[in-house]
C-alpha cells in the first residue's frame, strides 16, 4: 500500500542525518577492520574482510530505505531507515567484551559516533513513520 498523497517526502532533515550516520558507520567499521588486532577481546574468527562484509550488509538496509523513498513508499522507507540507524547500536556490543577504559580514545570515539548518529537517525525516521501510521489510521476511520 503506497503512502497517502500528503506524505510524498521524508522530512528534509532526514537526508543529512542519513549521510552523517553513513559516515559514522563507515568510520567505525573501517577503524574496527583496520585495527582488529588491537580491539580488546575480539573473537579470533572475526577478520578484516568479515567486518567489511558486515558493514556492506548493514548499509544494504539503508540503501533499501533510499530505494523505497524513490519508489514512493515513504513510511516503509522510514521504517527501513530507522532500522538502519538502530543497527548503529550494535557497536556498543564492544563493551560486552571489554570495558570502555580498555579501548583507545579512537575506538571509543568511533563506537560512540556511530551509536549517537544511528540513534538520531532511528529516532527521526521512526517518529516520521509513526506519524504517517497515525495519519493512515485517521483516514481509514474517516
């Protein structure tokens, strides 16, 4: 089901948030991949290549969201973009392996940059999707 005519665009602020999270995600994953040997207690099976593949898979969720925007499926797109942003919280799993003080400043900065940018994107697009769902329900009941 396509969105209602009044919802043809995502809010303008979503695009810079999407770009910011994309950069934050790339920074964190690149740092993680290139310095994997220095991240505390990382599993031995996790390689540089697997980290980049994980980044590609996560980025794919954002790309699907962008494609859905172009196709006119704004609410569904917003949900994909919210999920994409929420995936940024996965970086906090580093702290289940070692406490913050065992990570370098660069490690902590890249982890928190990704998490903060992801939460901001997820919150913004999640809020938009929720508002669109309310509008649909209101129109369905009218």
